[in-house]
C-alpha cells in the first residue's frame, strides 16, 4: 500500500473528473482506499457491464444525488457518458470516470461532457510515494505498484509488455499489423528519450511515416508515452525543432530494450537516471495541476540542456558522483540567452553546491525535495543523496 500524491477527494470537491492512467498504475486500489463510500460500477465485471449496457438509467435509480459515483473503465461503455452528462446537469451529481485510455472515447465520438468533468492522470510510483526509496533498486524494478521491488518484477514486465502493450492494443482495434507495432515498441524503447526522427524510425520499423505517426498517437492517448517539446525561444543560438519521446515507466523500457542489470557508472545508468528525472518532472506537473510546460533545448551547434520547466528553470541530468565544468557547457550556453531564472545539474553528488556563476549542483534527492516545495534556486540545508 502506497500513499499516492494525487488526492481524489480534494479533486472531486470541485468537479467531476476523468482519471486516466495506464493499466497497473493503481487506479482501482486508489479508489478503494481513498473513496470507500463511493458507489462503484466496475465495467470489467461482466454482470455490471451487461446491466448498464441494457439499462444506463440504473445509475440514477441506484444512487442518491449527493452520492459520489465511480465508473471504472468507462471506455468499455462510452454510451454511459450521456447518462452521466444528464445526471451532472439535472442532479449536480459528482462522478469519477476512470480508464486506461481516452482514445476510444475521443475516436468513438463519445460525449466527453463538454467541460463538465476535468481530467487527471495517475502515473507509476514516484520517489516521494515510496518509503525508504532506493534509486538503484527503482531503476532495476518498475514503478507499477503491484510489482515494485518484487522478485517477480522482471517476469511481470515481460507479461505486461506481451499481453497489454501488444495484444490488448490489437484487441482494441488500434492497429492492424501487430508485428509492425511490436517492432515499433522495441525500437522506441531503445531510442527512449531521443529526438523523434520520423523518417529514420519508420525505416527501422518497416512502416510508412504516416503509420508511424499513428503509432505515436496510440502511445500518447493510452499514456504509455509522452513528448518533451523543444524550447525555441533562444536568440543567439537556434534550437532544434524535433521533440523527444519517453515511455511511461523505467521497468517497461528495461524489459522492451532487453537491458541487463543497471549499475552506477554504466552508460545504461545514465540513460535510466535521466528517464527517472523525466518521469518525476512529468508527474510533478500533472499532480500540481499547473501549466504542463516541460521542454528541452538543443542548439544546432550541439549545446543541449535536458529539461526546461515552465520556460524558466533549466535542468541538466548527469549520472556522475562529481559534476565538473565539462558537464556545464550546455547550461552556460543557455544562460547567455538571459531567459532562465534558475539553472542547475541533477546528479549523484553527495552535497549541494553552487558555482561561481550561479549554477546549482543538486543531489537528486535534494532536487526532488525542492521541486515539490517550490524552492528550486534557493540554497537548501545540507543533505545527502
């Protein structure tokens, strides 16, 4: 049992919500623990599905206007959204509508409630949700709650990748050529965190560019992957315009890419560590319910900064125990533009420090603590990573 950052009772005080998230991120568990008094309709239950398919108005008959109603896996029965819409309007009833994908709703022309329900997302576990968090253990496991730090995590991930990411996508009629989509998943895992070069990736996958774009759209809509767009506001140095692409879980990438054990100091560790920070930043932006502005910067002259937050905070990620001047070239080049308020490196350094020109060197745990506290740029109390 984990204490999740997202607070469903607080969200639902204001308005009905859709709650989307990939399978196995813990939506059902979160609902049971944080909304014990809600009326729950689980559409994965065959009897519940058949009852509501034939009589959507049972929701009105079986609940009080003041009762919170949860419909789990709403994409299984989109026609219920018309009834939900009516009850929100007529009874001011509050609903939580969960699912693993918004794609089937949008592409099926379902009633998305015209703004009467906001959208929230649930991600795999993040650092602050895991007691006694161990970085290396996390990078070699998964953020999916049921199997985090479990001895069977590797086997679970193989099944998850094989059954869900491939077969269920086909079952939902999202792709016609499962073999090509399977190759795409393998390729995108190997290139996780790289810039999207459609022509090159399409060649590697053996599909047309238009098909590849559709595959990316599937990952976007099912929350299996996300883009980090380029920062293009620099004047002195022109920025690259391609987005980067990340998958939603370190363990899923490890399984798809067939990585061995990750150890500190290896090239794989550096990529996994950067992925970890990307996932933390994405979750932070979503759970804080603020503007979701996560970008990166790379100039045509090859200077690069891994992440830019809100257009004001530049973050480089280095899997080293001692950040040196050679690691700061991208930040210093971006600093010359005069647009960033805070610039720094997240690393394995044991202690926080600040360079003479004002660049922060954050131990990763210090960085995450300050991120959530809203104090990035301030000098923290001494801490160990």
